[in-house]
């Protein structure tokens, strides 16, 4: 049957139920698609055929009848469909291929093969796939992000999130349910494939839960339906989109491996493909031709290649004029960040000729300094509560929809706790501006549980995130205004304490009037040729103090502020290495931060120099930052003595 014979797109909004001909069409597509699933997974000798066959009737009805068009899969007014249990990719690809989003033969023959876009878990490079998933429990959060986008962009598209029953065990799902209810996201519908089996056994054995009552208690409406009856699925979806008073969860009762007798309700087929002989037997039972040999031959051909769909879009933002903090203005970088953010809100929010802005907070308004923005742009401020995992994913998904998104948090929560969420954001080409305060040993009295001393090393593992650690309030202000205009993911990290403004030798603000932040360029703070100190963030003013004391001892060291950790200034490091003695000086884990980055530059370029890393060697305790720095030999006196000791060894 030709998938193009009947166009169902948008019928969900026009009819109360499907006529006989569309129903027959969907039933036939379901038969064909079950064969596609079995062939894909058998040829790949891996995959999840049982769950894909459990979900296939949901996928065909939803993709077939929602407002999505295979001829224009990126229509800005389309419904957004998120498949949270991405391991059922064979079912998603079978449904999309049969509905005309791409050639089904390519999906069958190249499934899970290196170099193809038809990966083992759904990827947004495939037409019809909105969000790359596989890490269970994140799809509903992404759906909330898309649902917020509809509201902020004043569009009326609906968001559907298809989920497994097993992933309801994830805590992030609960976080997303509460967020959707709080913000009245009635344009989101969850469809749960409720087959009561997960990878290792039944839900009741692995982790009992009352999924239905969980949704009801969080303020959702609940509908139950037969997940293999296309008419019943359609009616449930129709009821959900017509309600409009609350988010809706549809419990679609299904059978693992539906359609093949020896697979049905068998947990072993959750993640185990059929052998070729089993596949042929299943195809026969489905009344389908045995064409495995055709696809074996197609699989031997060179894959057509993965097709990327980068979603980095330029924004239209008025960043205003930088604020300049003077010599007497001892403040913290987090306050400078908050002031710059407030300026962005005042200049842009509420204006139709500007890109919408959204700012996310996790119950830390006063500490991360987002309160000023909340006052000038309350409709653009989103309080996620103590739900960092959910907030990170929502913020990421929203940022792919042409909205400028900031997420501010403490480093231990915004980086360490949510690394997995940021990793999936990065895979999804998000445009998130992550601004984390309370980073480094500088956090002081809160102690080791809150001293995020690994943020550079952690986010350096993500290929699309760029890490910036500004030196003082003036540089912070300019960095924030700069990232607001730049596509891609950024982490801007800062400490907690008030810092002196970095001054020139003449006494004026070094990052003040006339200074322009240039990404990837290190800042020369002081001249010298007896050695070099490369530093960042809260340690910069200490390095300048050390320079002054070293000068008193008769030596001059070059002092560099290397604020762009992801793209270090190689030429500046080369000039530092030319002095013959280089120290890195940082408020970060000595194993994975600035020192390691500079060491890589030196080694990879063959620069000749003695090199020493000064950083945090162990977890700190509770105390004022200066006390902790002294205890770990990172205070100014220790830096001076170490520098003098090494320079005098020559």
C-alpha cells in the first residue's frame, strides 16, 4: 500500500472519529510496519522489537493524524511530537517511513549502521523526530519546553509526548508533571505505552508504582484506551486536544510484541531481536513476503550518511550599553550578571520586534541574582522549584524554538547534578545560556558539598558547550551581553564573593570603557618576562596582587586572564611559555581545569617551558575563602613564594 494514498494530517482537529477507509489504511500500515520493525532489528542484530511493536499503533495514529506534514516536517506551526522512550526507534522509523517522511527501504536496510541517520535511539536529524532521546525520563520535560514555546511565540500547536510505562519510575517525570500543572500547559498530551513490562521483567516486580494516581494527584486529566485500536487511540487524542483545561495523560493499554504470537507478552523480546529464521516465521504470520535477502544486499551498500539539522538560530536582541564598575565598586560577579540580565529584560521583553527571552530559576532567586529580571519581566521568568533535572531539559528544549533562554543555578546543581541533561541538550543542538554562580572554592562557608570545583572538567566533556569564566564584574557584564547574541550552548561560571575591579597599572578599570570582550582571546593584565601566571575567575585579582609583590622582590611576571576555557588563546600561551616558566593558578580541581587545558596547549604545540599547576588539590572545608585558599596553599603569599622559588632556580 502506498503511504501517500490517504492524507490524514490534521484530521485530529477536524473529525470526532475516523471513517472506515482511514481505519483500514492505518491497520494495513500497522501490518507492514510490524514487518519493517522485525526486519530492521534482525538485520542489525540488535534493537528493541517488542516495545516498538507495542507502540506502533500509537505512532501511526499520532503521526498520521496530528498536524505534521511529511512534505514540510519543519513547518513552524506543526504539532511537536516527542518520543521519550527512544529505544523504540524501529517503530518510530517504520511509522514515519510508511507515512512518507522518508524512504522506508533506507530505514530498514541501514538501521543502527554506522554513518546512517537511523540510529539505535531516535535522533532529531530524522524528519519527524523533534528531540533525540534514549536517556529515559527526559521526554516529558522536553515536551514542556516545546509547550512553553507555543505560548511565548503565540502559536497554537499541540505537543504530544509518547512514553513508556517503565520510565515513569524516573524522578524527572514527576518534576515535569508538576511543572506542566503549575504553568497550565494544557497544550501537552502524554501517551503512555502501558504494556506493564520493562527490560528486566514486569513493572510490578522491578519497581511497583501507581502511575495513574500519580498523574491525577499532580493535576492532570487521565484517559484510558486500547493502544492497539486506532479508532480508540484517535478518540482519546481527540478528547485530549479538545479539553483545553489541563494537561492530559492517555494510558494506552498494549501488549509487548503485539502481532506475532510467539513474541506477545514476552519480556525477552523487549531488547532482543529475532534470528533470521524467527523473523521469517514472524513475517509469514503477518502475511508479509520474505524479502530479507533484498535488505541484506541493500545493507551492504554505502550508507547515504547522517543528515544534521543544526538548530542554532540568530536572535534579535538589544543588549544595551555595558555597565562599568569603578575602583570603589567592590561587588560580586553574580550581581553584575543579574544587573546585565535585568537590562536585557527591560530592553527586550514585551516587544514584538525582539526575540523572546526566558529565564529559569530553581528556588535561588536571591542567590543567583535573577530577581531584577523577574521584576521587570515577570511573564518571562519561570520558577522551576527544586527540580534541576527537569528545568535543565525544559530550558534546553525551549532554546531550540527561537527563544533566548538563560538558566541560572549554583554550580553543583546547574553543572554537576544535571550533567546528563546538558549532555542530551548538547546532542539536541540547543542554544542554552547556563549561568552558574557559587563555583569554586570561593563558595567558602557552605563547605565541600557546595563548592563546585569541577565545572570546567565536567562541561569540557560536551562538544558543543563553551565555558567562560570572567575575571570581575566588568568582564562579567560584557560576557553576558555577548552570549545573549551568540548561538550555541554556553556556561558562564562565577564564584560567590565580592571581588575588586581589575585595574590597569594606571588605576582605571581594565575591563571598563573601551574594552570589548572577544571570545577566545586572553587578556594581558601585566607585563613581565621572568615567568608567567595564567589565571581565571576569582583568582585573577589575587594573581595581580602576587605580581605586585613579585615586582617588589625584583622580578616581573606576565599575568594572563584566560577566561575562555573551551577555546584557549594559543598565541597568548605561546608568549607565556617564551618566558621559560609558566604557572596556572585556579580556583578549580587541579586535575581537570585551567592547568590541564594550558598543559595540553603547551604539549600539543611543542612549547618549551617549565610548567606548574596550582589549583585545588582536595575537597575544601567550611570557612572564609581566604582561609581555605591559605589552607590549600592557594593564597597570594603561597603563589609569590612558589614563583620566587622557581625563578631563582635558574
